[in-house]
C-alpha cells in the first residue's frame, strides 16, 4: 500500500515525544562519551603534530595568532587543505584556549549528532513514512561510530550534517520550486566545499529530481544559474586568497600526493613485483611519495598493468574491495568501552547486510522516484571514491542515508511476522486463513 505525501509528512504528538527521547538519548550519550574519554580520541600528538586532528588544531592556533592558513608547511601559507575545519576550530579555541576549545568543539559535535537525528527523521519520513523514519533514528542512536565521531577532531561530523541539510533542501526545493531554496542549496554546497570539495558537483543530481517533477528547460536553466552563482560568489574569497598568496588560481587544494594514485594500492601494498620490470622508470621506494605532476600517469600505468596481468584481483579491488573499504570497514578507530573493534566490525557487517536487503526490497516494492534522494546520494559518493582512496572515514557520512533502507527491511519483516501470526490465529480458531 502506498501512502500520500500528506500522510507521510504527518507527525503525531507521539512521534514528537519519541523523537525528543531519541535526540535526548543521543545528546546524553555523546556528551558522556566525549567528557569521559576526552583526549583519548586524539589520533596524534598535540606537542608533535603527526596526524590530521592535531594538525587542524595547530592550523587554527596559527590563524588566531595572526598567521596564514598553513598545513604541513610550518608557518608558511599553504593550500594543502580547505579552510573550513581550521576556521571552525579557531572559533572554539579562541575564547576557550587549546584544551578548553577542543572540549567545546567536541560538545559542538555532540549537538551536530542530535541535529542529524532530526534531519534523518525528516528525510526518511519524506521518502518512506514516519514509522520507518523513527526506526531509522533508533538505529542511528544505537550506532557506535557516531559517538566516536563526536569525540574525534575531524571533518566528518560537520560534513555529514551539512550534507544532510543539503539533501533535505534539495528535496524541498524540487517540490516547491522557490528560488530561495535554490540559494540555500548553493550556500550549503559552498559550505561543504570549504570542508571537502568533492561535494561540489553533488547538486547535479538535482537533474533527476527535476525530471521527476517535470521541470521545464527554462526552470532548469534558471535554478542551475542560481545554485552556480551562489556557489561561485561564496568560493571567491578562497580563490582570491590563493591568487594573492601563490600567484596562481587554485580551484580547491594543491596538496602533496594523488588520491587517484594512492587509490591503486591494494590493501596499502606496492604494485605487483612485475610492474617495476615492465615500467623500470618507477622506483618502489618513491612511486607513491611526494607531489608529482605525473601522478595520474603513474596511476594509469599501475591500473593498466594490473588489469592486464592480474585482472580478477584488480576487478575485485575496484568493485567489492572499494565498497568494503567504504562501508564494511567501520569508522571506529578508538574503541569505546565495552564495545571493542572486533565486535564493532561484526555489527557493521550485520548493519550493511540488513541495509542491502532493505535496499533491494524497497527497489522492488516502492516507486523508484521516491527513493531518488537516498539512492543518488549513495551512488554519487560511492562512484566518487571508487577511483580514489576508499576507507571507512570517507564512507561514514554516506551511511546515514542508508539507514532508512535498514529500517525499511526491519519494518517490512515485522509486518510479515505480524501477518503470519494473524494467519495462524485465524487458522487455529477455525476462521479465515490469510494467504
């Protein structure tokens, strides 16, 4: 049975109570985990910056001291990363100092987790219905990785929140056709780009929404211009800064290493031994090091050799291997007692299995157009990462859009069990048997 949009959008007082309880639980758990574990979540050393999190902190502190945006460059300006994370951290470290600012930032991420629960409810309710939306929120509230993400000083929590806001805005904009929502899409896309530029092309999936809603060509052109214009205006400060500082246009970042080249490494190993015989110009010690202008060429040579001589190994790596890296290997680098990493890995596999069942089930039973916001988000970011580095940290922001499918599977399974029980009771009492 399919329900109308009004029925799916309706929220009862009971729904509000349950949603409030779930959000309160997530807030309480997140705050407890953050305050109880504190710097246990640091991946690097604050006195010797050797990981992304502590490098973000030092970049923020340099900005507060009046210095440039620097990352992996001492006190010299760099375009190694986008400026979103250092600027956000600076907003907390400025008034509270280093340790107080780090704690305040973690508490801010706790609030982000709560906001994500609410947005998940809105998105899943709009795609399916309120019951599935509520079950998805319960799954999210019990997902241990979210509590790890609250404590670690990385971009994933903020990026996920902004992405969920963007998906919600795109869903609403496609239906009401108001230009203000399309300005909001441009703003959110630019905000995402200041943290992770790979989201910049995501609004292109609006084309599928526009086709579903039967937009005219004139409307498509108009709203595309609004999104693009807003995005360009908001990215201009970054582009101007790079031209002034480095004397050249840098679209996003200018960092060492190539994600495409690094993505050719199967389980972080070197290419097969025969590769270096076939391509003697490359050295096993340096092939993945430094900032090389021919990184793409290197990567293509590795892929060409790999598929020519180890076809099934490389095919598996660029399909199942990448998917496992993104979604099966959990983003859970600092285990939270009593849930250790081996158990979390099992839970992740179970969750992804249920999600896959729900995904297939929904595609067979539901209207495809309704599923577009979830499917296109998953497809976009999965295809984006498959040619490059693919591991749990990058897959984490996308998983929240898969939870409604897990909820769908659980709800439909519950319905089948309920029907079966009713059938057995009627059969046992001599009444009508439901088939």
